[in-house]
C-alpha cells in the first residue's frame, strides 16, 4: 500500500507498539515535565520513528509550509561558530527561509532529544554541527532518527564531520595543523608546546595530530614537542600559558594553539608575565576569527572558510538533490606578527 493510501498513524498506535498507555506516549512525545523512565521514553521514540508518526495536525501542516532550517550546534559560545551561524542566517534570508538555533553543548543525549523535538516541529531541514570525539559516526539511535526525518521529507546536513549518509561539510583539521607545524619548523623553531588535548573533540584531536606531523616532517624531534591540555577557549589558553610562564619560557620557541581563542588567551598571559610575542615565543592559532587581526601582535593562523561553510550548508539544506554530497574544505596559512623566524638558531638536533 502506498504512503498516500495508508491510514494516518495515531498516538494510540504508537502507544500500543511501545507497550505503554496513551497518556505515557503523549507525555514522552509532547515534551511533558512528568517523569518517565529513560527506557520507556526510548521505546516510545523508537516506535514513533518506526511508524513514522507525526505529532499532530499542526505539525503536518508545518511540514508542507515551513521554510525554516533548524541548526543544532555543539557550542554557540565560540567565535568560529558565531561566524558560521551568522553566515547561515544571511544565506537563509536570501532564500526566503529563516534559521532557528539550538545548542547541545556537545552532549550526545541532549543532541538526540533536540533532534526529536525539532522533528515534531517539521522544519524544512536540520543542520547539525559535530565536533565530538566520535567524529565521523553518529550514535546509532541518532542516526535512526535522522533517517526517519529524511523519510518524512526533511533534509539533514552535517557540518564539521563527514557522514556519508547525509549531505556533509567537513574541515581538513589535520591539514590545518600540519600547515602550521610545517611553517613553524621551517622557521627554525625546535622546542614547541601545543595547547590543546589529543583526547578532546574530533577537530581538536586532528589539529594536534597535524601539528605533530607537520613539525616532525621537517626534522623537529618528537621529544622536543610537548602537549599541554586546556579547554578550547580564551580562559583555557590564558591559564595554560600562565603555567608555562611560571615555569619559564627560555626553552620554548613556539606555542601552537588548537584555535584562535586559545592563542589569544595565551598571548594575554604571556604579556602579563613579561614574555614578548614573538621575540621570546612565537604563537599561532587556527580559524582566523575577527579578533585574530584586532589583537596586538596580529595572530598568525590558518584561515578557515567558516562563512562559506555556513552559507553552503544552507544552500545544501534548501536545494533538491538525488544523492548525498560530502565536501571537504581546507584553509590557508595567514602569516602575521605573532611569529618570526629563528634564523640565528642552530638546526634542530
């Protein structure tokens, strides 16, 4: 039987499939504050997805008329994400659509709940950012919900991780890190500290790996490279660099930060401690946010096409397509005043 001829799925059908009462199913799908166990909620959501249940008539109407795009972001507090979201909004306005934004703080459970809530509101498309450690594979349950959403006529675009089932835009984070590491090594820097964590999000982990590969490819020994864990914001960079300054920076040639916010925080801490950038220590970042050219000295960084990514994500979300498309975007090195060659140094041992 075709979808057109099939009788509409009711809340009672979902409740029966999940083995719960209609009241319980209504509480789960309607976002009630009444306590329902996670196992019960999971059964209800799974049954609703399997039966392609539409929450109510208003949601079905929104499915036909909505020109909204729902952005589900890991973190809205970062300058780089602000650039992406602003570009999305501009592109959506040009297309006669509008963007709603939700933040999940990179928490898988919150991401899943947000997707399920937005499915009931029937936006034209869901755009998800994904920078978590799991990287290229979404959790199985989230994947099922996104598949169900596309079967219902929606569109899914993943930004920040390649996911071959859906349209996706990925950053070459390893390449960005490699570019910086290679440049710093060519500039004669031997003793390098990386600010960031190999155990962090997928994009940060890839950048750290790229730093190391770029440095060692030009002869910097692995023993001369040290990684200091910090949070991926300005405060994290400030506290990490303050710790380095307290220990003494005489044996440090360069500090490579996983993003510009960390780098700017590090430069602030060095300035407060009397460490001169770049005469005492060169500092680099990745992203090329606006502050990168507003600080003194201006920050050497890898400029990533963040605004282009945001605009492209909206175009992909609103366009017709036959097969999923995966785009890989790369940045370019922007050499500014926060680095200088160590031309008088002896070659790295």
